[in-house]
């Protein structure tokens, strides 16, 4: 049977004409994360509880450990007790930080730790030697060598050496089951480090001293050979040395000095002689006469006599005996002065002749020695070369001898500038397990891990998180989000009641306006406006509630509404005729529908599914039903059930104006939404809109 009525437009919603590409791909937003975490909260709380329980058990069952620290101050510049080139104390450009940092490895070295093990007899301690109770029960005791190795390995695991930034202090930290044992081991390792470092420096000095001493005999032989070579050469060339120089050279130098002095004296005497000769042989005006004490005395006496003669001549007359005696004395004095001046002139002449003769003798001697010195110059060149070799060998030998003495002294002198500034003391509190820190980490780690697991679970089985995601999935608009919480208003019809609130009515009313305000329905369209509400199988309660809300809200605004329950039989053992009977053509819908008490809503039940019907017949009778309903109703709301399981609703799907898909936020799996959308498409339609239910609102 073919229908004479036109087919229903496939898209009647205001936004139904949008293509699939009109909606952007969905992404998870910050608000969606809150929904995911609330819904998957049991993953988070379970993970936190599990990690907290594990932490509590670990804290109760794990033996307590105690840590103690000893502090060592290391100065890169060593003590300068003696000259120390074996262990130089130069500070590197970085202030010695690198040198001190290298001492961290020294403290953890096998030599230092073995000293500490020996000092504390640690190989006998079951906590470190690997000979605990379990080893004893299993009979896995080890030899002494293996025990030392196990003790060393265990001590390394319990040891931590640290250096804080910008300081030259090493912290030696040891952890043990006993606070006293931890302090004892930390102090033993610090002391072993100082002893080991001093021993290493002494050994270095000893090795250097032995090496230098072994070279001393060789250097001594080289000095003797050089000395013998010099002496043999001097003997072969008849070269006598005094004070490091040739005797002939010394004599030539001395004679040259004497010759210079003689030449100077000769020149001075010649000048005096020349002066006297210019004065006609008198020496009265010479410097020797002026310096002579005898001449000075006679001159004074002469002056006295001159005064006396002058005075007597005035007083007594020229023939007076006293005057004559005074004049005679004056003449005698002047004769003495003349004789003395003559003697001085003669002595000067004699000294000049003697000085000239001495000068000539010295010049002759110098000339002879110069000729002899020329003969030894070539031999002196080779001698000086041998002497330079001798001095070099002597210098090397002296240095070796000095260094040998210094290194021998350094063996017994500890120049290391390191000391323990803080001895380890037994700890008052255990260092492990840090119960509060572990518990804090377990709680927050559990929150993080639980959140990650919740997100992974959501990614493995995604649910509807937002309107944008729903639009992208069904390629149709979301008309609104209906709160799931109960309100004060009750809408009774069909033997049941629907609880709503003012907010819910507003959302549903806006959805109705959006569906039928686009003007896509022709004005003379013969079929009554119709809405089919569907969902996934697990959303039956919310779907039925939304369908009844649509009918009630439309009725509250004065519209007469036909509500068709195509999903169930209302729980009756003997179902009454309903929509399925109408679709088979057995009943008219007016005969099987009835108004709910106190409502403008007429209810049409599912009916009897005793016999199947052809889809073409069903579509025809569905169109007839909607056409006849337009005379008495302004809207038809159909609860189509889960279309994936309700194939009997296929004629209604092909006939209605709007197909509304209902889903619950953060609860309805996306795979169910996809399956429902595909079921609608198999029936020849596409969902035209969606309504979401928010259980958190």
C-alpha cells in the first residue's frame, strides 16, 4: 500500500541543514576533566588508598636506619713547612674547588674504606659482611676474602660523600641500623682519609728521594770527570791558576796597575821640574817649597830679623854692634833658605829621574808579559769551555743533593692542610624510612597516578563530555542540557508522574522552540509536528523522562499533545491495543488513546506486538495517524526507545519531523551514541538534534 501523502522532510531542525564538516572536531576541555575525575573518582581514591596502605606496611616492616655525618675541611693550599715541590700547593684558577671535588672520590676509594673497615673490625659485623641470619640458615657463609669484599661493597652502599656549593668542606655521611655504629663509621672513614692522604704524600716523597739519591752517584762521577779534564788541560798547557784566574793574567793586571801609577808620578814630577826650570832653577815658588816646614820656619825667622834690623837701624845708627849682629843673622838666614831651596830642587830632579827610570822598566816588563799572554789566549778558550762544563755539572749535582735532603725531610713531615672540623655524633632521629614524607608522597602520588588511570580509562572507553563532542559525533546540534536533579513540579499522565523544576522546563521549552521555529515546515503541511526521542539501551530512564518533559512543557504552554510510548507496555501482563496495533491498521489511534487526568496530554501506549507488519504498511499508517492527529493535537511526542533494539519503531522514524538523541554527560559511552546514530541511519534518517542530561547539575 502506497501513501498518498508527501514524505516528511529529512531535516527540519533550524541547524539540521549543516553538513558534517560544519562542526569542529571535539577536544577535551578543562571543565570536561572535572567531569571525568568525578565520574572516575573510585579509580583515584582506590589508587590513593592502595599506595597509602603499601606505604604504611613498608613503614611498619622496614627496619629503621640512622645517619651520622663527619665534616672535613680541606684547604687546597698545603702547609709550607719545607720547600714542597713534590706535592705542589698551587691553587687552580677555580679557587681549588676542582681539587677539593676530587677528594670526594678519594674518600670513597678502596684504600680509605679498607682502613676504616680494619679500624672498626667491620668484617665481623653481620649487617655489613653479608653473614646475616638468612645466610646462616642457608649455609652460604663466605671466605675471608669474599667477606672483606662484601663488607666493602655494603659500606659503599651506606656511604655518601657530599660537598656543598662554594665551600671546601666534605660531609662524610654513613647510614646504619644503629645510631652509634653510624657515628663510629663516619668518624673512622674521616680519620682513615687523613691517614691515607698523609701516607700517600709520605710515600710520594720517599719514592722521589730514592729516585734522586740513585742519581747522585752518577752526578758525582760527572763532576769528577769534568774537574779532571780541567786540571789535565791546565797541566798540559802550563796554565797556573790562582783564585780562578791564570797567574800570568793576574801579574799582567798588577803590572799594568803599577805602570799607570808610575806614569802618573812621572808626569807630576816632570811638571815640577819644568816649573823650576822656568823660574831659573829656583824652587822658591814651587809647591814643594810652599809645603816644606823648614822653609816656612826660616821664612818666619827672616821676617823677624828684617823687622829687628829696621828697628835697630832707626834707633841705634848704622854702626851700632847690635845692628851689625842683626844684619849678620839676617844674611845667614837667607843663605839657609837658599841652600834649602837648592836641596828641594835637587831632590825634585832626582825623583823625576828615578820615576822615569821605573816607568821605563815597567813598560818593558809589560811588553814582555803581553807577548807571553798572546801565546796562552788560544789555550784559554778551550779552558774556559771546560770550566763552564764543570760549573754546569756542579750546579746540577748541588741541586740533586739539596732536593735529596728536602725530600728525605718531607717523608716525616705532613704538609696536608686538612682536618676534621666536626666529628659525627649518634643521630637522635631515624633517617629512613621517612614516614611522613613517604605518606605525603603516597597520597599525592596516588592522586596523580589515579588521575592518570582515570584519564586512561576514559580514553579507552570515552563518554559524552560536552555539547561540542556530541555535535561532532552525531553531526547535529545539541538543543540543551537538562538537569537531572528533582524539582518541585510534578507532571502526571499515563499513570505516572514526571518531576521537574523551573530550570528544567526552561531548557526543554527552549529546545522545543529551536526545533520548530526555523520555518522549514511548509505552512500547509498535513502532518502534525512530531518528535521521536531515542537513546542507547542503557539510557531508558533518562530518555523516558526527557520525552515526558517535552510533552508536559508543550502542554503547559497550551498545546494539545499526543504522547506515544513506543518503548514498553507499561508493565501490564495483558497489553492493551496501542501504536503497534495502529501501525498494523487494526485500530484508529483515536480508539486506543486516552487523555491523562488533569493534563492536556493524550497517551498512546505501545500496544500488542503479536504480529509483525511490513515497513511500507507501517509507514502508511504512521502517516495516516499523524495526519489525523493534526485535527486534534498541535504536537506528537514519541518515546521511541533504543532504536538499536526497537525495530518496530522504524515506520515512526521515517515519518517524524525531529529525531532527538538523549545522552547523559560523563556517563553515556560514545560507542553507544555511535551505535544509536548508526541505527537511525540504517532506518533511513539521521538524528536531527540531541538533548543532554547533566547528573551534576
